[in-house]
């Protein structure tokens, strides 16, 4: 005989909920002896100075009971209740005062000291109802083990019928009651044992910041991979093609004029394509930036600009690769704008590290009037700088000078 799938699911859920309720009774009642003992001592001795002793024991037991409850919810219901705050590595009076002054601490105390006994009573009631239902439904099986006079006086045929009907009804209601009690506890526990709303928002922000950092690093790694593939693959094949076309023009003297013209045109197009590909590769991620750092990459960038550029780089070693990449592209885009639009005669680039902040400044003596909000390349730079929690500013009054400044956190 095969059990229907729906009945199996109900049975598994009922066993899980009943086991969860049974496992909750001991920790919910763990503090009851302490406060009963404290109340009895104070009531008998009339000495209120003895009251702090059980209270201190209760405070010491609260973190342990909270950990037990978190383990119970995780193991039996699959509900993970996060910690309100990390436990300090070194215990000190300051950390103890901070823990005692936390609202979440007193929420945990209230859960274990006041709400725990009520939940234990509810759990015992549900478990007792289930046990009574099981006893009533099986009354015909165990009633014959009772003494004859007991069976005749208290368990007649009518009583056995009533017990069986009532037991079956309780057994049918037990899974629903256990599920309702487990759901009620699952709603209460995270609010009292877990972090508060402000801490949950803070943890959410931290997780989003970490995921954004991982995404930026993944995109940067993918950009470097594309740069390597273009440099080591496509670019080398184009160079080989250009060399072969050049050899063909130089060695094949008996070519018709039309064929020679076509080969020379293809040779010129290949060289122009290589130059454009070089610019594209440098725009993706210059290899010198990864190999030799920001100073060398900016030196090469400044050397390619067709106007005098004064460069000063003062940083302590290497910073994070993502920060280096953003700083490089800020300088690259700013110098490109200087060359194309500013009509400047000179430019100055300053990169310096102050504490955990990398400051980048690009100044020119051009016409000014640059606007970072006009949808130009400067707006893209502002977004790129903002992706690493940096700040981006442009000062460009009409008539000049123009200053592009970025501050990038480089604490890691």
C-alpha cells in the first residue's frame, strides 16, 4: 500500500513542527528556576540586596540561550536568525557596558525571561493535546492492560467510543495546531533575537556594497581579459597581415599597377587598423597599468598628448587595481577633452595619496565652459568615480582654467 504524496508531506511537516515545539520547552523554561529562586529568596529574607545575584545569572545565561534558540530555528525550521552585532574579540568593561545599553540585549532578556514561559506553556499544551489524541485514538489497544475493575468503572464501551472519536479529532487538529504555533514563534523570534530594523538596513547596505565591489572587480577583470586577447591574438594577426602586405609590395616587382595599388591600399588600411586597435586596447585597460603601476601608465599617457603636460605622482606603493583603473581613466578622459575641446597650451596632472584617499587633479589653461552634467564624457567619469564611492568635481568657468578633481578611497 502506497501512502499518497500529500499525506507524506503533511506527516513530515507535522513531525518537524512537533519536534520543533518539543525542543523549545527546555530553553524556554531554563530561566524559570532562576527568577523563581530570586523571588523566593527576596520574599523569605526581605533582603532586596540579594536580588542582583539571580539577575546577573540571568544576564550571563541570555547569550547562551539565544545561541541555542538560533540553532533550534536553523536546524529544525531552516530559519536563520542573524546576530544583532558581532561579539567583541576582547571582553572589557566598555564592551560590557555597550552590550548592556543595547536595546537588542533587553529584547533578548524579555524574550527568554517573560515570553519564554508563555511559549513553553503553549508548546506543552499542543504536545499534551497531541499525546491525548494519540491515547484516545488507541484506547482499544491499551485499555485491556488495565485492571478489570478500573476498566469496568471508567472505560465502558460508550466511554471507549467517545475517547476514540475525540482522540481522532485531536490527532487531526494536532498538525494544524503545531504548525500554527511554530509559525507564530518563527515570526516573533527574528524581531526579538535578531538585529533591529536599523541594523538590518545597515547589514543590507554592507552586503550591497560588497556585491557592488565584487561586480566592479569582475568587470575590470573581464576588461583586462579582453585587452589581453586583443593584444595577443587579433593585434598580432593584424601585424602579421601588415608585414606580409608590405613584403608583397616590396618584393613583387612584376605586379600590375592596379594590383599593386590594391595591395598598398590594404597595407595602409591594416596599419590604420592596428593603430586604432592600439587605442582601443589602451582604452580598455593598458597593460603597463597592470604591470608597472599608475605612475608609469600616466607617464606614457602624458607623453602621447600633443601639448606640454606636467605630471606629478606621489603615492605610497600600489593601490587597489580598481582604484588605479579609475584614476587612469579620469586622467585619460580629462586629457582627451583638453586636446579636443579646451584649446589649451599646457596641462598639469597631479596624483597624490593623503591617508586613505587618492586625489587626482587635471588642470588646463583652456577656454573653460566644461559641464559634467551635459551628458559628455565627464558625466561618464562621474559615474565611474561614483562606482568606487569616490567624489568627482569639475570647475570650469568660461574663459578658464578648467580643473577636473576626483577623490578615490584606497583604504584596501
